[in-house]
């Protein structure tokens, strides 16, 4: 069996930055065990398997539509190409105030005595958003040592499945100004830190839009790889998240 496979770095225009994902094109169905084996072999946070909806579909035929709709296990995902990137059409999830004492052990385990300014919880995504003090800057967030190893033991109720750390952006006048910075951790799914996370920004966009009074924002995720996201809240309650993409590998998987 030979399958076309690609590795694409998302939310960046440069190779070896952003969020790396494998994309595998399937002419025929594979069983779930083979999906898992291929994903394990690729050893990335995400491996996507694109399967034809109809036998007559052709992967090599150029698609002239600006918007593509992917039918996924979690629902439809729409993506459209623009001159300066690819835009994902995503739901916008509110985050509600969270009592500190209910999540104190989780936060202390993750970041110790780091100063916390605000805590929100998104029940739709089971993500905990922790805003650090405005006295901290980007370099502090980037260098912060986060203990994720023990989090699944500390929080084992199923309420929290992802931890977002975020700070307010720095004032204009920087080389490149961002409205907010973040990092995202999900050891509950076996990923200590995700490089760049579109789903986390469905929560971050809602929060920072309220805090800053803005509908259009520029965000940076401060993982070691780093990634930029351009955010636009829509009147219909959804959010457009735009990022670049760099193709870094193209080849054939033999199994």
C-alpha cells in the first residue's frame, strides 16, 4: 500500500514554525487501527486523513472554489483561501468566570505562584483560560516553565481537558504589535504543549474581544515554534481565524 502524504506547518509562512500536521490522501477506506498506526508513525499532534466522498472524485483535479468544506467526525469545517493566508470558519465559544478555589490546585501545579489576573471556563470546549498578570510580558510567557506532567492526576473529573495561559499584548510601537499572547496545554490528550491551536482561539477570541472592545485582533501563540493568527469576529456569532501555511514535506507512505 502506497499513500501520498504531506506535512504542512499551519499559522506560519515559514517552515519549521507554526503547527505541524500530517495530511494523508486516501483512495480507499482504511480501518481505524491503520489510521492510528500511521498517526503514531508521523508522531505529530494532528494527522488528517482526506477521503473521497465519491469514487469519481479526483485528488489531482484543481479545485476552482475559493471555499472548501471538509466533512469531519466533529462536523463540517469550512476553509477559504485569501491572498495572505487561509481562513478557518469556526464557532465562537464564551468563557465564564471561574471560582479560583475550585481550580487552585490545577493552577498551582501548572504555574506555581505566578500571578493570575483572571480565570474563565468554557464548558463547550472544557478549556480553562488563565489570564496572567498584566505586569508580565511576552518574554515572560515564552520562558515560563509549566508543569503539565501531573495535571491529569490533579484534574481527573473530566471538567478540564485543556489549559490556556494568556496575557494582554504589548503597546503599539513594538516591531510587530499583537493584541494578546497565549500558550496551550492539553496533557489530558497526551500533548504537553500544542504549538499553535485554532480551537483554543475560539475561546480566546471571545474573551479578548470583550476585554479589548475589538472585533478584529492579531494574536501570537508563544510556543517554541510560535504562530500568528488574525482574528475577525462575525455578526453571526462565529469567528474567522486566518493563518499562513508552509508545505515542508511531500512524499509517499509505504505500508
